[in-house]
C-alpha cells in the first residue's frame, strides 16, 4: 500500500420524480434546487396545464467531492473476501454431507433388496 490514505472521490446522487401539475413541478424543482441539486425538467409535447392534463419528469443530480479512506476500503474488501470464502467452504461441505446422508439412507432402504437378490 502506498502512503496516500485519503483520496478525493466524486459522489453522485441522482433523483427522479414525477409531477402531475405545474405547481407541483415548480415546488419539487425549488425543493431539489434548495438541497443543491441541478434539476432538468422534461415535459412531453402536448402536456398542457390549462387543459387539465399535465405530466412532467424531473431529473436531479448532485455531485460532490468526498475524501475516501483507502485503508478502510481495503479492510472491507479483505473482510468480504474472508466472508465469501467461509460461505463457499460451508456450502461445499454441506452439499457433500447431504450427499453422504442420502447415500446412507438409500443403502439402508435398498439393503434388504440386495440381500433378497443375493439369496436367489
């Protein structure tokens, strides 16, 4: 590992909302812009507020730079690798135990049949 523990990384938050009236669209837009989002409003052609039929989709995006602890990211990756390895080993062992139990049960069930065939 190198000595740069904290590195800048861009965090992007995306929000998509729908509005059914012009007032609702403006209210949602002002609320999102107040929280620091850049808002794009898409109104399909023919959506008319006066005729009573209105629909708009608002797409909002906020980008900010945050400092990420690379050591914590590496620790988390190691922890997840270890957890995945344990799950993998447990699954394989469980599979073979079930196969062995099924084989023993089958032999227990088929044992009298084998003895009867041998007695003929």
